[in-house]
C-alpha cells in the first residue's frame, strides 16, 4: 500500500505556518495559550470539529486564514505560543534530567490497550485510558523518556445516544485519520511501514501511526490494511469489541506486535511497562528474544523480570482476561518451542493455582519483576487476591506495591481557575504540582472570587447541556421529554450533585434513587432544592448497565421529578471536564472494595468540587474530615441488600443534615462561607497528592529507575 503522509498535503501561509506543528502535537490541548489560539480562528468551526485543530485548519476558509495575517493581536499571541512550544520541546533542564542523570538516553516502553489523550482521538473507553493519557502528559512535562504503544481503532469506542425509551444506542463512527492529529509511520521505501506479525499459523500485517503527546510519542498499531483478510482487518476495529477469540488476537498483536514495532523503529527501552494485563504477551516476546539470542530460559526470565513493570487496575473479576488453554494453544503451539518449553510448562506461565485457564494478569504478575496496584487499599486487596501465586509468603509479603493514580492538572483544572492559582500560589505551582506547601496558599484566595469562579464553571456546564439538547431538538431527533431529561430545566441557583462514570453494576449508580419519596423531599425542598446530573456509558454488550441508565432516564423524563434529575449523553473527556469543573459536589458510591482508585473525584477535588464518596479507592487515603464527606464505614459494609440500604441511609442522612444545609448557609453577600472553606480544603489537599506529576514521579522513583539501572 503506497501512502504518503497527509501532513504534507496542505500548507498555511508562511507567517502562521507553525500552526500546523502545534495542531499535530496534543501539547496544545493542555496549554491555554495554544488552545485559545485555535479557538479564536473560528469559534463555530472549533465547536463543529469538536475541538480538533487539524480538522479546523483544513476546513477553514482560506480568507479566514488570510485575515489572521492582518490581526496583530493574533500574530503576537501566535509568536508567544510557538516560542513556548519550542522551549517546551527542547528543554534540557527537566525534572527527570535533574533527578535521573544516570538514565540519560534510556527509554521506557509504556503499553496500554487504550490512551485517553483528547476527544479528537477516540481510542479510549474510560478510566484506564484516561489514566494512560494523563501518565503520558505528565511524563512529557517532567521530561520522562516514555514511548507509548497501543492500538489505533478505526471505529474507536462506542458513542452513546439514548433513545426515547431510555435505552442506550451504540453508535460507531469511522475515524477520519486525514483530519486527525495522527501521522502514518513510513517505511524505508516510499510507502508505509508494514510489519508481519505472526498470529497462530499465519501472519497479520500491521501498520503504525504516530501521535505526539508533547515530548512523548505514541505508536499505535492498525490492522485495517490492504493484504489482511477481512477478519484480520477487524482486529484493531473497535476497542473492547468482538468475542473472546478477537480479544485474544488483539492482545497478541498488542503485546508481541508492540515489541516488534518498537524494534523495527529502533526503539529499545530499558524498561517495559504493561498498563493492565491486556499487553502481558509482551513479556513472553521479550523472553523469546533473549532465548533466541542464546540465553537459557531461566536467564531470559530473570532478565525480563529485571526490566519489567506491571500495573494491575481492578479487583473486579471480569476485568481480568482469562482465555481457554485450548484457544491459547491454537495460537502458541509454534511459539513455545521457541522458548524451549513444552505445552504444560508454557501454560504454567499464566495459570493461577487452583483455577482453570490462561490468566493474563497472572502472566504479568509472574513475569514482571515490579508490580503495583493503583491505591493503598487496592494494594491490600490485590495482595490478598493474588496471594496464591506466592504460596510460601504471608499476604503482607506478596510483592505488589501501590502507586495511587493521579490526574494531569493542566488537562483537568478549569482554565480560569488555573489562572487564579497562578495569581495566588505563583506560577511555580505548574512545575511543582506535588509541593504541598505551595498549595496551602489557596487560603489566600478571597472567598467571593473562588465562589464566583465556581459559579461561572457551573453556568458553563448548564450551557453545554442546553446546547446539546437544543441541537438534538432542532434536528428532530428528540421529543420534549428527552429535552428536559437532558437538563433543560436545571436551575443554576440550586445545588447540583454530579454522578458520572461507567455504568458497571458495582458502581451502584441508582443507589441514591433507593427511597424515591425521601429523594423527592430533597429535590423539592422550597428553600434548599437539590438536583442530580448523571452521565456515563454502559459497555456496548452490558444490558444490565443499560437497564440502570434506563431506570435513571425514566425519572429524568418523569414530570414528577420536575426536571431536577438529568442525564447527559455520551460521557467522554469533553463532558467529563465540564462536569468535574461545574457540579457542586461529586458523588461516588461504589461497592467497596471494587473501586481500585477512581480518578474522576480527584479531578473534581482539584477544581474545588468537594467529594461525597464511599471510603474506597483513592478517597480512603484522600478523605481528611475537612475536604468532603465519607459514605459508609472504613472497611466497607460488604455486599448485599442490607449494606446497600445502610449506604443509602448514609447518603440521605448526610445530604439532609450536613451537606445541603452547609451549601445554602449564605452570608449577606450570598457567599456560603462554610462551603467555600470546604472547596479550598479540597483544592489544597487533593491537588498536590493526586496529581499525575506526583504519580509519574513515584513510578520513576519506585519502579522505573532501579529497573533501568539493573537492566543495563
Ligand atoms: C476520569 C474519567 C473516567 C474515570 O473515572 P472514574 O472515577 O475512575 O470512574 C472515566 N471516563 C471519563 C470520560 C473520564 O474523564
């Protein structure tokens, strides 16, 4: 397949030519001055392209671009942004360079099935992908030499539309790579780089795309290329689509293909990091390389362990891929001889004692020398969960550490709020996000100013919701009840509770609806009304999750709830930003201990939106008595109807007695002083400890650097 790089197909006038470079590096998405630049070129197109600068620049009428050349103010800001970009890309005095001089010239290969970097790239589904995106962005900011490896899914992840009867419709939209911030990796001759990746008895052709996230490149594999069978073209078709066989084939390409892609590119990481078990096959491939280079299997496994990091992300059983051994055998019967082992020994790489099947998490836990969970509590839960792999050890000695997840502040903190932090904390907070002392200066922000900014963020959320339902209404795609269900009647002056996440059963989205009479009293209190905004997708094959959405949607449409319950369709990074910045309080009530970490509450907290959550995941370590509310008991109440009832009782009780009264307790200027104190404590306590900079530094210090040294 001959293909050129669409990057070269178009040009801009020389004076603003660098806009193209800015548009192809997602750095712009977390740099306010660059983002504003694109937005100002054409606000309508900006909205229509869903904030995709590549598409914006390509669709923009030439006379509009021409007009920019006479706009001195634009040109001045363009020059600033370009200079800032060049400085960023070439900086040599990064945190990493200063703190890890012995790792100079090394790279870290970071493998993930999904990357949530920006909406214009639909290659993420939820928490795991956003975490990977935030990891890459902070690695870039800190100068950590990360190289990402993943998939470019031509059909992305499901988009959500809710039908009139409240049922989630799964919509897939083919990606438009020519108008996306991606570039094909070209081979030595004129066409694309194409690799043949062995898959069972045959081979699959894999093409590679490159996405630039600041200084961090992502190499994304695509099997939708000429020469592949229709079935093989589908391998990278959809994120988490297809059956078990498809899943296994995807994971073989991700793990084994991923290593081969890096080799073909001449990238030889000293550390290989598997973000969740989808990419665990890479450890086998690394061992195979070493055996074919003359090592014994034991030597090879020892060396692989030295250079490998594995992060496990969930205590939920369905989150761990287990494949039938017969199925694995079908694909690996020619592979195990290359490792010098028989079938039984090969299957043992991934078995869990006492269980049946090939377990991808077990494979990674056995092969990677450093392993971690994603919060303190999840560390305890994971050690318990996997103790059978280390039968001679006490559970506390099971070698799974933890690094609590964090969020990329420059992505998630509302822009004007960030400027307020610049003013009161000093701009140095941006380069020292994990400095707790700096954040204590939040106290100096005048209450009125913080409160006013929050209300602006809240207006922005309500406006977004109205704009969306208006667009659907005008297209004739929705009826009046759906328009109200989408939030058209929300009242800006009334408390808004936000609840947004995947609709998986353990997240208990409908817990707050348990006692509808008590709920209605809260919603319709004449002095202190309450509203709830929900958002989230169910997995496209999960009818249980869709039924929960339907239950909520039914109330949202029901006149008896007065438009005070709303559901925002198609929860994605864009909607998530407005929600975590604009609701008044962030509710999370999973069944403990199933929430490994949870990151949306961290995003809310850093925006001054207090958390109201079960003591699970990050909140078990983050709650300090003054930055929000705790639902349930420290250890959790276990599963079952009584536990649900007790947790629901907590939710209502806290709302009635503490949370709602505090929100409406205003001084003579209308400022809720007690509430604002809580907002400030939230910002102060959450931002430095749950930012992705802290997380990436922990990964470097605890998991990457020693490995890197050992693998030399
Ligand atoms: C942050 C985020 C998530 C993860 O949220 P959890 O709290 O882990 O459930 C999921 N989806 C989107 C779109 C997000 O922005």
